[in-house]
C-alpha cells in the first residue's frame, strides 16, 4: 500500500469520527452521568436498604426484569450514593459456576482465589470472615452483596446452586449474630420462582422482589436525549431521537439497545458524510437485528435451523403470520437433508426455539385432537432467509413470490398469463 493511500484512509476515518464530540457517552458499559426516571424502583431499593437503621434488613431481595431496564445501573447508583453501604458487586456471567462465584466475591473483596479442592464451605467461611473484617475497618453500616446475572449459576449442573443460595442466606444470619448487617440482592431476567431452588431455600429467602418494567417510549427518549447531547456535543433533531425511541419501545424497551441503535445510526450517517436522519435509524435497526439474529441462528442445531427456515418461508411466502405445529411439521421434510425427527421431538424443538426468543406461540383453534398450538416468527423472515442461505432464499422464495404477487395483482382470468398464475399459485401452495 502506498503512503498516499494510507493517508487517504486516515483522513477518511478521521472525518467519520468528527461527528462525535465524545463517543464514550455511547458506551453502555460506562455508568450514565444522569439517571432518568425509575423513581419507583429507586424508592424500593432505598426502602430495603434503609431498613438497616432499624437493624432489621431482609436477607435477600430479588431484582428482576428484562435486560436493559436499568437493574444493574440503579442498584450500583443507590449503593454508591449511600455512604453507610459497602457494596460488593459481582457479575456471575464472569463466574459461570458456583465455585467461580465464590472466587469472584473473594476477589472483589481483595482476597486471593481458592482452588476448587478447598471446597464451597471453606470458601463461604473465607467470605464471611472477610466481610466481618472489612466492615470493622471501613466503618460502614450495611454490607450489600449484589449477584448480577444471577440466572447464570443455574446452568452449573455439577455445582448445587440452590444449596449455595441457602448457605449465603445462612451466612447473612450468622453475620447478624455478630452484629454485622448484610443483605443480598440478586439480579435476574426472570422472577426467582422460575429458577430451580428447593422449598427449604424458598421459605428462607421470602419474597422481597422489585420488578423493573421495560422503558416506555418517553423514558427511552429522555435517556437518548441525554446521551446524544454528550456524544454529539450538540442537540440533534428530536425527530431522529423520537424515531429511535419508538423503534426501541416497539421492539424491546431495552435502554442499552436503544443507545446502541443511535450509535450505529450515527456511524452509518458518518460513513455517508450526512447528518443523522430517520432513514439511518431504519438501516441501523436492520443491521443490528441481522447481527443479533446471525448469532442466534449460527448457534442452532441443524434441525432447529431448518424449522426456523420453514417458518420464514411460510410467513414470507404465504403472507401469513401464524402456523400450526402440524403444518410446519408437514413441510419440514421437504427442506431437510437428513432423517426427520418424530412429532414429539419436533414439538420440543419448537418449544426450544420459542425459549431462544425466535418464535412466539399461542393456543389456537380447537381441532379434533384438542387445542392446536400455533407459532409465529418474531423476527423479519427475509433476514432469517438471507442469513441461512441467501442464494437459495432468493431463487426459491423471493422470485416465485414476486411472480405470484405480480400475477395476482393483474387479476387475470384467462390467456397465457393465467397459466403462469395457476402455475405459480400451485407452486406456492405445494411448496410452502
Ligand atoms: N434510568 C436510566 N437512566 C440513564 N441510563 C440508563 C437508565 N437505565 C439504563 N440506562 C443505561 O442503559 C444501559 C443498560 O442498563 P443496565 O442497568 O445495564 O440494564 P440491566 O441491568 O437491566 O440489563 C446502561 O448503559 C445504562 O447506563
Ligand atoms: Mg444488568
């Protein structure tokens, strides 16, 4: 590469970056400079924490709600603000296992890790000892142990997450006997009763819960306004931010993804050397959906991939959103390069796909064998088709559908076009 060419690239990239006065304002791993709304939720967190003044805190509070609703940010914000609180914040995604969590807590408290041979009980003892020492030396009134992404340890099939939670709660009780107040906040996507905790633990942890609702359009707009002023160093067209908030509200109510959407839109605008516009939000939304979907789809098994493709074909080709288990099952062998799975297994796979967030189901009309389940893709079928096999999708779905739609719109009832119409219609019905 010649120097002039490199120079050209450097200039171009520099120019693209000029749109941002401070791009780190779009980095969602940084805490926001200002918290928007969430007065109720903050009130509840504060309520549980300030019980320390009566020496009577509950041992465990569960914060739950969908991702990007401000759970981690707000708990940190409140705990950091109240000087009497010592916060130990851990993200269990980094730990993965029960024993990993013990080490994570120890490391957060400036202690070395243990080896798994030393066992969970010794680990818990070390944690308790460290908390006692820390609280004595720091002159704090309440120790808060935050277990963020709490869901993760329930995938640890070798450890015993339920027992671990029980022992943590026991530890909190023992600390109290030593006049050291402590409490645990778990943060998860779902309500705790969805997780595999045994009754002994359930009765012990009680039901102190705080639910975080997805953000409304207005709340998302405020979060975006504040971030964008910092990032661009100037006010940008409110129409653009409103569109971004609307997209986010309709799709997820997730503040993190809303900020990402604005950032990617700005990057696309910068590449085109234009002011950010509503069109850029649309392209960015497509881009982000594609990225996310690509990750999900590439992790699917072969059969699940084919089932997803069948639904994409039916949804797109037939302009029909809902499809019964049987109709999907009947079509699926046509797309398969292997032995089909049985009906029961097929239903399980549909269920797994629903859990992965690609589909939703509803109980449809009553057939002669009882109520039928129907499924619908929640993502754009075109994006699914293109991700799985773009060439195949264009040849076998997009083109025939265009033919059909064209013939249909002509409303022909005779002549050579009518033959084409009949042919495509037949294809559409038999194929899809
Ligand atoms: N009320 C809020 N005000 C300002 N920024 C927020 C607010 N809620 C969330 N955010 C921002 O959105 C992103 C996601 O929030 P986070 O607390 O990580 O959500 P959760 O833990 O529920 O997944 C973070 O970058 C955070 O700064
Ligand atoms: Mg979080």
